[in-house]
C-alpha cells in the first residue's frame, strides 16, 4: 500500500497523488482547515494538529508516519508553511520513501537530506531533554570527557540544537534539538 501524508491542497495535492500513485491519503491540517474534494475520494483520514507547539506537532506527525509505514510505502508532500516544514522534516527523519514540496502548482520531489549528527551528540541531546546541565553533569551522563563534551556542545550550539545560559554555565536543548530526538 502507498500512503501519502500531506498538508497540500488543490492542484499540488492532486499532482503529488498522481506522481506517487497512492492508495491512501492522510491529510495533516491545522485547526482551521476546509474539506478538500480529493480527500473525499481517497481512503485515509484527516489528522488535525491542534497545537502551536512545534515539538508536540512533530511528535503527532511522527506517530502518523510510523503508523502508515507499517502498511507499506509512505510519501510526504508539504507546502512551505510552518506545519509543512515540520511535516517535511519529520518525513526525512522517519526515512519515508520520498518527500515532495509544492512549487508553481506542481509537486516537486526533493533530494534526500541527511541529518549528520553523531551518536554522542544524540546522547547529549537526550541528556538535556528534561533538564539543563553543566558540562560536568553531561560528561557523567554521557560517559565522555569534559573536553569532548565542550567539543560536541560547540557543534550542537552552532547547529541551533543547544543553547547556553549566560548565568550558570548550563546548557539546555532548543525546540530544534527536541525535534531531532523525537
């Protein structure tokens, strides 16, 4: 089964559906959406993202994609909105079969993107998920030297996944960092 997970509407949605030859459509929409004709003819459903929190939205989208992957191929087609950006990112993160975007009323297949982040950096992000920590605590939690912690933190800060507090030399995860570890 081929499933398209999309927030597209109209002609772009139709084009993405034709290019992927889908069997089902899961429409991911914000709270204020109107019914689309195509959605009435293709089995699937509508998932309403009723939060302004990007991490909660990403988790919900991730669950939808993981569920669809149990039944076969999954494609993502998204517009350039905030919801579309998160949908595309999670599509790449969940290794869907292809990601499409809408450009000039047609669906364009995007090249595969790879998030180049080491296991150690992922463990640091996971350590920071629930609380801010200093380098010593991160070192203990992750099991690497303090010097290596600082090296990895510099890279994570540069990528915008971690931020440093000015007062207590503590580090915390950003919303972008939370999206990476979903």
